[in-house]
């Protein structure tokens, strides 16, 4: 049984945790094989070699050095080559908003880009999901 980005969005719709698809709506069929927190002590971009493909990467922005837009754009471009399933950006503490530049690159890289408020530190799933 596979689980894709569209399934994730549907699962969130059954909760009080808001996730928003910002870009890559046409690519929500991408299969998620692993959830990966893409953070590193020194540089957020250093996490890319650790991806193998199929990851749903989650970024808080805590390890982004310098301009967040530039870092996110570089991450998306490099991640396209690694074939990640999608990218979730926590909005609020380190990244205030997702810029049109980042959205355009996510679309061109065919990567689903989702936003999740950082205030939601955990997800309470429904006890029964219809499959």
C-alpha cells in the first residue's frame, strides 16, 4: 500500500491541524517513502546528500544561514535531482512566509510544497481513517 502527498493532505483535512498546499498541486501523487527532518547544525543544505528519493522533507528553518529564499530555492533545485516526494515548511518561527520566488521554483521542479504553522507541534490523527 502506497502513501502519497495527496493522502497526507487528506489526512490533515480530518484534523484541526492546517496544512496548505502552496505549489505542486499537479504532483501530489508523488509517493512518500520516508519522512525526513531536513535540519543540520551548520547548514541546512548539508542535508541533501542524506536523501535517497521519496522523502517528505520537513524544514523548520532553524539551520538556514542567510537569506531563507535563496536557501529554499537551492534546496528545491538540488532535491529535484534526488526525487524527493515533497517539502513541508514550518511557517512562523524561522520562516515568516513562502515567497513567490520559492513557489515558482517548487512548481518548476515539480515538487509539492506545503506550509504548516510552527505552532502545531504535533498531529492528532483520527482514530479511524477510511481507506
